[in-house]
């Protein structure tokens, strides 16, 4: 039997976790033969609710689950973690922009970054879902002294899936035919879903969908505003789709990427790729290599339209970073 992998999930009694935990436990994330130890972190007032989630996990009798730890102590939750999935934070409410959330959630990620550095495995991976996820990830990275910068990620795969689904619907094809979709920048309303490199059935998306006004206008706006549209329709932010994207991001990060394709995840920009600013957590086209390392896809030509959109989203990330430094 394989050595168990320890997965820590914060916000474990929340809505996203209620979908996520059961799929991790079932083996959908790390594989059907990979035992897991689940360490679940919540704030003290939610421990009772978390107890109920653990009871349900127990009642599934998942064969892969070796142990479940439920706690309100970050030092206990991050102990020996291989994967730190930082889901917990205060979700965006109707009318609230991510910037409003920075002040509320920023300090949580200072404490969690420190607790990860002190307790998790030195080669652990940190993956942030809680919003504003790119900047929360940057805060955690700066406070997790000693951990490699390249082990920090934030979620933009849900945005990629939203973009793929819009393109598939417009082209009238199954979504699996859409590949090479990149989200650039921030997980926010400034993100740039890059249709210029997307492919549909192996052909450039721009050859299959010739309505360039739609691609440059409604398509981008729909993807950028999808989170808000779901809040408006459901009265709550995306949960099952967010859990799916979180699970699939980790799966993408541990599985060699199919030849010719890539996926979107936000990671540390060292300033050497595509003229993106140094020192932000930025969404870029990413591949997982056969040895488990990750590379940013290089050599994509960015036209003037794309460059302008990417610059706008990076500007927002720099502003968020400045806001955090201001706090
Ligand atoms: P919920 O409010 O249902 O759950 C969040 C949970 O986190 C709560 O149970 C809360 O008690 C817990 N929590 C708060 N502070 C904590 C702390 N310091 N330590 C541990 N747990 C803590 O929100 P949910 O719908 O699950 O969303 C979680 C986060 O994901 C939100 O920030 C949300 O905005 C974000 N999202 C990110 C997405 C992305 O693509 N990156 C998309 C979906 C979602 O909006």
C-alpha cells in the first residue's frame, strides 16, 4: 500500500468543503489507490458543524481514508501536511468586490502561512481557494519562511472551465473539444480568458467562432462576471463547481499534462515571462512535467488586445499587493 498523503483543508465546514472533502476521500483527487489523512481546520464557533461533516465522512466508510483530524488549531491542522488547501475565508457577498475582502481575510493568511512553515512538510504545496485568492496566496507565501515560492498556487481553473463551457456552447460542440484555454491575471472581474490561443476540435477557436465581436465582448464579460451571476441566481457563491475546480487543480498539478495542452493556475511570477510583473501570484498557462515539476508555457504570441487585457489584470494585482502592504 502507498504511504498516505496528508491533505489539510481549511474552512472544512463551509460550502465548498462540503463537496470537496467527500471527493478527496473517494480518491478523485490523488488517485483511487492513494490513501489519505484528512486534517480539517475550522474556526472555533464552527467546530460543532465540522463534527457533523466528520460524522458523514465516517459514515461513507471510504477505504482510502486512514485518519481524520478536526481542529481549530492551525499547528495541529498543518502538522506534516503534504497539501495545504486554504479554502476557509469569508466569501464574497452580493455587491462586494474582492478588494473589500482583503482587509478581512488578509490577516488569516499571515497566521496560516506561518503555521504552514512551522508545521507542514518542507516540500508541501499550498493551494489557495479563499478569496481574494491570488493576494491571499501571496500573503501566505511571504509568511511561510523557508518554503519554496514555486510551491504556492491559487485557483483560476474554475474560470478556465467557465470559459471552456461558454466557447463550447457558442460553437455547439461538447466541452471536451475545447483545449488550450488560458486565464491570465487575477481571479477577479479583470481576469483575461484568452480565446486567441484556445482551440476547438484541434482548430484555433477564432477559426471555429468567427464572431470576433462576441469573443472580445460578451464572452470575456460573461466569464469575468460568472461568479457574480451565480451569486445573483443562487444567493450564494459557487460551491460544487468551485470544489470540482479545486480538486482538478491539484489533480492537474500531480499528473503530467497531456502533450500540447496546458491548464490555468495562478503561481509566483518571477518577472521573466511575458513581461508580467515580478512578485505577484498571477494566472498563467501551466504544465506539469513528467518529473512532477511545473513550467509556464513559453512562446505564446500575445497580440495588442491580449497584452492590454493582461496588463489591466496585473495592475489590479499590484494594487492589491500595495493595499496589503498598506495594512
Ligand atoms: P463558506 O462561508 O461556506 O465557508 C467558509 C468556511 O471557512 C466557514 O465555515 C468559516 O467558518 C471558515 N473559516 C473562516 N475563517 C477561517 C479560518 N481562519 N480558519 C479556518 N476556517 C475558517 O464559504 P465557501 O462557499 O466554502 O467559500 C470559501 C472561499 O472560496 C470564499 O473565500 C470564496 O469567496 C472562495 N471562492 C473562490 C473561488 C475561486 O475560484 N478561487 C470560487 C468560489 C468561491 O467564491
